[in-house]
C-alpha cells in the first residue's frame, strides 16, 4: 500500500503513551515486556505486526547506549517507543530519510541504514589508533599501563559491535524472508542492508585479530626484555662464582696455608681474581652472550 503523506508512516511516543493507547495494539504485552529492559537489538514476527528493540552502542568509552528504542510495525504505520526523547530529535534532524519512502517498512529500513552509515569511518579511526599502538611497541615506548588500558578498551568495544552486528543480521534476515506487507523492492533493500552489516562485521573481525596480534607482539617484546635481563643476571652470577670459591677457600684461615704467610699472597689473589674475570668476559663476548 502506497502513501503520499510520509508523516502518516510513523509515530513517536513514550512508554506511558503506548500503555495508554494499548487498545490499538494486539501484542501490547509483548511490546511492554521488551521495553522493560532494552539490552540488545531484536525483532519478532507476529500475525499482524513485527515488534522489536534497537540499541545503538556508543562510539566512545561509555557503555551507555547512544540510542535505544522499541518499534511496533504494522502494515500502515511504524510506532517508535522511547522515553528519553532522543529518537524524536534524531528523526527530526534526518529529514532526508523520508525521501522516496512509501511504506513504514521502508522507513524503518532507512533508519537502520542511517544507524550504520558512519561505522566505517569509526573503524578506520580505530584502525589508525591500533597502528599507532603497534608503532609504539616497535619503537620500545609501549611498555606502560596506558598501552594495555587502551588495548583492552578497543577489544571490549569491538566485541560490543560484533554482537551488535550479529543482532542486526538476525533482524535483516527476518525482514528479508517474511512476507508481511512486503514487496520485491523491500526484500532487496533488506538484503542489501544485511550485506552491508556483514561487511562491517568482517571489518570488526579483522580489527579484533589486529588487537590480538598487537597483544602477542607486546608480550613477545616483554618476554624478550625479561630474557635479556635474566641473561645479564646469569652472566654476572657466573663471573662472580669463581671469585666466591676463592674467597671461601682463603677465608678458612688454616695455620699451614702457605699463602697466608707469603708476603705477596694478598696481591696474588687479587691478580688471579682479575685474570679470571677478564678471561670470562672475553669468553662471553666471543660467544655473543652480551
């Protein structure tokens, strides 16, 4: 069914307003249950309508949703339900969404397309930040607390978007396969939307692999640094081990030790110790231990 007046395609209301007009909606209980806690994106197909919830993740460090609302789609209209007033203000700013839109299903599709429109730029910016982190590691300046904190935040945000896209794909599959007031054009539109979401999800997977590689690179650099420290400690211990033997031996102070009565005995021990240390250093350098 075609509509020339696009203002009749949708309505925005609060949960309280929806509850007051519940006689107009056959599946009001299911909708109110979904609105009780909007934690993810979903869509459910019923005999006379499709209802669901949308939750847009933040593109910053905050965990609170950027926008969350419920929708109740009938053959003639789509009702958006949310209490913060963000949805109404957001729709008023996006007047271009109503161009060439004839059905409420197309309007909902246009809104969901607009939701993911700037995600590619967001992930490109995140990719640049990950490249900078990798450069810090390669330059030896990434060994600080801020590095791991930043890496963990990126990983958490990518996991959040991966789940978000999984949910959008499920919604797109439902809309593309159901015959609820749907034309061939609507089916193709939801198929295109699903394809775009899958591409974004693939981008997320690549970035998650990049985060894992950066973490492994950082860990390998830390291991190499620790191994170098342990090698130095081992070499120092090895150098002083013969000296420990000498001092222990001549620290016994037996009466009949000839070196104790020898005039140059003390200096001889010093020279022997120096010769041993120099010989060990030359040996370690030839073996490239340091």
